[in-house]
């Protein structure tokens, strides 16, 4: 597991049913591209987050495949529909097999 | 040194190869695109790609893609060592088929976005980004 990985997600606490909300997500991760070399000239092995998924009450919102060309601390902004109260589940998949996730609840009101 | 007819021809041929070479860099990018589209033709309506004209730092270039009704959007940086950047697959609860993120660019190049539209056709948009400092280290 890469060190210092911390997911941060911004989701409104409340929304009207059927509303489209904007979600901002960021996870601190070095996203080593596998192209860089260390001081001795050896390639630093690739270590990135290769997949990011968002689900709301089990239904898919976004499924994103990431390549090394995504910047350090991957940031993604997108929009989601909220049909009812429930939970957004955000999941990041690391190259080394680690899975990071976080959950945000949205109330209707 | 005197140039014979043969030498001159060889020189001209060499020059031609050098000018054609930069295009072969795009072959890898074309492969990535072909895998996504299956070789289908691409229109240019129905997709928007927003990228800066000049990026001072190639390590974080903000880009935004939007394609109403699309089921998937592929983002490709044609001049990167690995041209694929990201693929967005939108689920039934996506509020709009748009997303923005930050990408790395190795140098001045074209960024291409391709959307798979609702009717199964593909649309392509591209934007040239000038990069002052490349973002691939090394």
C-alpha cells in the first residue's frame, strides 16, 4: 500500500429528489508514472491508481479507468443524479492491489 | 566534396524520412483509439473538450470533457509515451456525461477526446495544448 493515501470527496449534504449535483473527488497519491528515473538512473516502477468508481445505492454513476497520464493526487469532478436519499460509495483501485473507499450520505430535503 | 546524382537522391530521401518521422509517434495513440472505437468512423458533433491553449506546467493540465448522452468517453494524449489518459464510463445515475480532471502532458501536443454516443456512433474532438515544462520527469 502506498503511503499517505487519503481520499477526499465533496458532496452536498442535502439535495431535492431528482436533483443533479456536482461532486468533487480527490485522493492523495503520488501516481508514479513508471517513466521517471531516480538519481542512479534506474526507472522508478509504476505505481498508480488505475480505476475509480462511484456508485449510489448500488447503481453506477461513474467508472473511470486511469492511466499514468493522470496527475499526482488524482482529481475528478463530475455530476450525479440523486433520485432518493442514500449513500455515495467512492472506490479507488491501486496498482498494488490496495482498495481505498469512502462513503458520503445525501439526505433529501 | 562533390555531390553525385546518387548522393543527392539519398540526401533527399533522408530528409523526407526525418520530416515524416514525427507522425509515426502517433501510431501508439491511433492503436489506443482503434481499440476503443473498433475502427469505426468518427463524427465531430456531440462532444466538447475544454483544455487550456497554453499550459505552463505539464504535470497538471486541467481538462474537461462533455458529451451529452454518451456512454463512454476516452481521453488520449497523442504525444505522451503512453498515449492513453483515461476512460470515463457513465452509469445510469450520471447527472450529465461530463467530467473534469487533471492530466500530465510530456510536451506540446494534441489532446483528443472520443465519445461513444447513445446511438453507438463515435464523435471526436481535439485540442492543441502548448506545454512550457513537460510533465514526464526524466
